[in-house]
C-alpha cells in the first residue's frame, strides 16, 4: 500500500521521443486555438445581436461557454496545457492537488455539457411539438441552464471526493486522461440519454404529422446540429469507455480518451455554424463556415 504522503503523480507520456512529443504539442495547440476562435465567434455573435436572444441561442451560448471552458479550463487548460507543457519541456510530474483539480474541473465541465445537451433536446421538442408554448420557455431557460451547470457541479464533487478518498495501491503513474465512472454518474448519464431519446421520439412523431415534405424537412433541419453534437459526444465517450480486452491497449485507450475530451468541443462550433443562416447573417460570423 502506497503511503498517503505522496505529493505528486507521474503522467504517462504520449510518445517515447522528444520529437514526437513536440509534434503533439503543436497539434494540441492548433486544436485549442481553432476551438477558441470558433466558440469565441459564436459567443460574440449571440451576445451582440439581440435578434438571437432566443432560448435556442441562449442554450447555444451556454454550450459555447462550456466548450470554451472545457478547452481552456478543463480538458485543455488543466489537462491539455499540462500535457502540452510536459511535451514541450519533457517533464511528467503533476502535483497531488493539481491532479485533483484536473479531475474536478474536467468532470464538472464535461458533465455540465452533457446535461445542457439534454436540456437542449427539450428545447427542440417544445419548438416543434408545441410551438405556441415556445415563448414561455424564455422565462425558464435560465433556470434550466443553471440546473445543468449545478448537476454537473454536484456530479464532479461526488466523483472527486470519492476518487481521492481511496488509498493509492498501484503506484503514482497515471494516464493523462480519465477513465471510469461512479454509479451515480452512470445513472445520471442513462437518465439524460433516455430523456434525449424520448424528446426525439416526440419530435419525430410531430414531424411526421406535418402534411408537406418541405415542412417536414424544415422542421427536422432545426434539430440536426443538436442531434449531430449529441451523436458525436455520446459516441466518442462510448468508445473511450468501451474497454474490450481483445482490442484494448494503453495507446488505443489514450487515443480514444483524447478524442472524446477534445473532439466534441472543437467541432461543435463548426456543426452549428455550417448551415445556420442566422449566425452568418449577423456579419460577425465568417460566411465560409
């Protein structure tokens, strides 16, 4: 049993040579800057144009704030900047407090994003199934977003407290991204997933009742960005946590963990801006996206 006097951990390196570590540094830096630009443009566009002050764009604003935080305070500012610094300076150590901060911030932001995506499914359900009631959602969207952030905070507190209350028994070398879930976290994930599925079942039923094919396409197209982000978020997380012994390896696990930590926040701005004429029409967002 490792004594509790341990004050630091050793992060497993991405590569054996410094040249490859330097390549990882530039790769992660490029992803971080691209995500910073995309999410920053969405936040600025929504904040500056009062025509976009609707529940959908309010939730999108919160999603971009979470992605920006996840890439600069969470997986990229506590995890990824540390990874980048380690790759650049060829170091591996991280303090015990720093590791705890990584776990807490990463789980807080990734959980809050998942619960916010769940709330956004409800938003899409209301706008299609009960469009006359959509105006009333504006008064409750702040509370719904706060509930998503608060649930993520509670989940991260429980996870971090449980994790760092356990004794260390397998050394102080750890992976640079996180694996494993608490039972409470798993239950919350399943509840959110079921809620998203039920919302889209209601959406599909409402769309099929629309008499014209053009109306069906227009109604469902408003859900496509959210559906794409949910699909990307859930699938990258699923494959990261799916640990099949026949194909699993430490390198593969690390790659999958990096993908689910970085890919959704980095790609979300592109998904939401690609065909969104309202964002492009403000003149603040590049029309090329």
